[in-house]
C-alpha cells in the first residue's frame, strides 16, 4: 500500500484518547493527528466509556491513573462488554510492579506504552493493533484461562497468546526508554518472573522460558548479559557483539570484570558477587549506574548498566542490560559547550550596550567570556603594520600569568606567524587548535600554554565592514577538542558583535571630535563676528564723539528687554548684535551734520532719515544668523505708520525692530546730546507711556517700564556685553 493509501486509511480510523492531563492529551493528539488519524479526547475514564459507546472508536489509548474511573476499569468495561470487547486498548502509564502487570492482564489490555511515550513506538503499536484481523466472536466462543499469582486466582481473557503479546509489548517498551534504564531492570525481572509463573502454571519446562528470553533479548538494541554466581558470562546477545566487538564464543565463560575498565569498578564487582551468590542481592542489583566499558580494541566507552537477579537451576544469575551512552554523552558535552558560548554571547551583548569607551569594552568582553562562558583565558589583540607585523595585546582576562608577554604573536609568514593567530589575521577565517598538546603549528607556545592549563584554543578575526582584519579575539579552553560547530557559530557571532562595537565606538569618538571641532570653530567665528561688529560700532562713534557709546547702550537695553520678555537666547543674541550696528547707515551722513548742536534744516534731516535704508544696503548681503539687515532698516518704523523709511504699521514691523525702537528712544532721551542736555530715565518712561500702543509696541513698553520702575534697571554707563 502506498503512502496516499496509508493516509486515506488513517483518515477513516477513529482513536479515542482518555487522559486527565491536558498536556499529556495534547501530546498524544498531536502525534496521532500528524499521522493522519482522527482523534477523540476524553478527560477521565467515565467520560471515555461514554465516548466508546457513542463513537465506537477503532482503538482506545488510555492513561491508568485517572479520577472517577481508572484506565484499568475502563479497559475492563470495554473487554467485558459483548458489543465492545474486540476494540483494542493500549494502556499508558509507568508500569513498574508485577501487580500492575497482572492488573493490566486482568483488565484485558492489548498493549501498553511507558510515559513519557516515544512517538515512533506509539505509532508502530497503533498500526500493529490496527492491522490485526477482526477478532469479533460470540461471547461463548471467547477463550478464558485462570492463572495463579501471589496466592490468588486470576481469570484471563485471550489466553496465553494474549498474555505473551502484552508481556512482549512491555519488554519492548522498556528497552525503548533509554533514559529510564532503571525501569528496564525492573521490567526484565517482571518479564522473567511472569514467564516463570506462567510456565509453572502450565507445568512447562524451565528451558522453554529461557529460550523465549533468548529469542526476545536477541532482537533488542541494547546488550543483554547473563552472568553466573562466579561472575562468568553465560549469555551474550547479538547487540552485545555489536557494541563490544566480541563474538559470543569469544567471551562466554570469561570473567565479566574484563568487560569493564578496572580498577575503578573492580572492588564493587567483587564485593557485590560475594553476597550475590548466596542471596541474589548486592550493591548493584536493582540499580542503574554509569560506568566505563571496554571495546575489543581496549578503548573505553560510557555505558548505563541495569542489573537484576534471576534464579535458574537453583543458582542465582545476574542479568544486565547495558546501553551504550557514547552519543548521549557527546550530545551533553556539545550542549554544555553551546550553552556556555550562548551565555558568553548574551553577556557580551549586554557589555556592548553599556560600553561608553573602547578600553572598558575590550576589558569587559574578555572578562565576561571567562566568567560567564567558563573559558580558561581570553585576550584581544590589534593588528600592527610595523616591520615585525606584530599583534599587540590590548585586553585579557582569566588565567594568564605572563603568557602574553612571552608569546610574541605576529601575523608575518614565519613560524610564529603560522600559528592560529597569524593564520586568522591573514585569512580572515577562525582558526582552532583542537589539541594544543599535539598540534604542530602550536609548537612555539605549547610548553607555556600547557603549564597554564590551556588544552585547546580558538582565534576569531575582528573585521571591518570592508573585510579588513584589524584585530583578533583568542579564547582558550581547559578541555581538548572544544569549540564544536555550534559553539564556533555562537563565538563567531560574538566576535562579529565585538568588531561592530569597537568600530561603532571609534566612529562615535571621531564624530564627537568633529563636533567639538565644529563647536570650537563656531565659537571662534562668533568671537570674530562680535569683534568685527564692535569695531564697526567703534568706527561710527569716532565720527560722532557726542553720541559715543550710543549703540552699545542701545544694545544693552534691547537685550535686557528681550530677556525680560522671555525670548530664546539665540534671538536675544541677534537683537544684541543688530543693535550694535543699527546706526551703521550714518556713515553716509556728513560728520558736520551729525555733530551740529543746533537745529537741522529739512534737507539735513532728510539726509539723517536715510540712514536706516543705507544701513540695510550695507549689511543685507552679510550672512548673519539673525535678521540683522531688517532690524537696521526698521528700527525707526512706528506702529501708526509715522516712522521711516518705509512707513510700516503694526504687525508689518518685526518684533526685533519694535524692541530696538523702544531701546533707541530710551537711550536717546536719557543720555546727553550735542543739541540738548540729558532728559533722564523718568522723562523717557513718561514718553513711552504717552506713546504706548500708538508709536511703540505696548508689550515692549510694559516690559521696559517694569524693568526700570520695579526692578531698578539703570542705563549702562559703558558698553557691556550681555550674552
């Protein structure tokens, strides 16, 4: 039958799962659903019995320990029902006692599976039971037998073949649970005792049971050994031949101690057999232990051994089930190494996140590799392009004790450069020394490395984005043959993250240096601008000595008003600089007009009124960071349109110019002029009140009044920089 036919057949098959554990039920459902079976789930035995009557499933898989009705009782209800008894039942539990087996037999179960179940065994058992021919018979045609166990008579449905089938499934299940080999010993003992009971009940020869045992043990994957009271091997199954490498005829009659690695276990064996001969008990009977066995070539390998006692021909024999755990140990070591690499990677990523400078990052990375990863030693070196092509150590952690000082690492094409570090730098590919004690390329450093407990090493290149190698991360392990594929992959990721972190910090440092340089340059330019503007203002004052200091005082008043109004510092600064040169257009006005103490003619005054526009033309093409040109142009504009040169009104006048107009008026009235004496601040404040909202901005006037009358602002006597 092809795959499509199998799946079609499975889809027509209903399987009832009876399991009170939601997790256990879900695991069973997924396994059967994936195989194409249609699944029904019941939460206890009582609910399961109702589901059997309602749906009549093709097969029932039931847990044994459940509330309301146990799996035994559910199985018994099915098997003793005329309409249901031919439905196969698989019991799911941890059957470890003979009484449990007899209870399963009494209930009429067809098979059972040990928890936690193996998916492949579950599906194999289901298919096997489904493939059996329909067993429906009339009640009076069913076969029942009685057996005696523990002094009690048990009525068994299905006869000896049903019993042997169930016992065979018990034994096969037990052998399939490699991680539960302690149960294997108990099940084997139960199997032997059960067979012995059945044989005596039917007065069969003991040799028949032995032959059945030999037949079954020959089919299992684990080694089955039988040893007499003197410690001599009397049985050696085919799996033992494959695992140890000896044929049966080569070992039968030999001392079993020779199969293991003395002297570690010799004392235990001798002490155990002394008591075992008399009582069938001993320190290793009924237990599962790990120990080292010997292949035929003398090499050691790890095993789990479970031993039980069997009395044959009035003599105690030990039956051992031995499982080769080489692959499991290898997987455990690989998992341990991957876990330590993963821990190191996680800790290093945390260090990368919090690093604020390269030196601390390098030290932290080495430290977490040793402390979190459990490695013996770690160091980071940077590639130098000097004559020796050296690799300069910059950070390390772990058991170093002067190793780097004596190492003299280089990436040149010399003996020292052909070591792991040199090859990693030149090739850009990680380099591992699996066994420092034998690696010929590690010869220059072998003695010093072994003295410090280094057994293997890994060098990971640190690369820039263009692939250039700029450094190397070296990690040393106290174990030989470390750094397998999974561990290497994680550590490569760690090295890539480290390289990225180093380059990021360097980029950040260079950027900060550039920003600092730009900031310093901006400060220098600002100072130059300030000095230039001050020089221009001073030049104007030289032409008009009677108004010397006017622009500086206006600038001080305007900046104070702007700050009091809560304007941003940048805007305050712009107002300050605009005020310093607001009268720059007066260079166009002849000095004799500027210095005349008497009244000006209309023509002369018209010439004076042109200075805002002239000033605008002078500075308009200078790229100030503030609207200085417009401040110069508008500082004589008034809200009612009576100002000049453009006659602007209200909102058309920029805020900076409105502030400048108030400050200019205050300074002009309060200070001395060639054509009149100083009027003072009180007169200036009165003028502002009269013109508030007419010619001057009301908010600016209010701020200026508050500064003078409430906060005691005084007109500066000399130029003071207010930024």
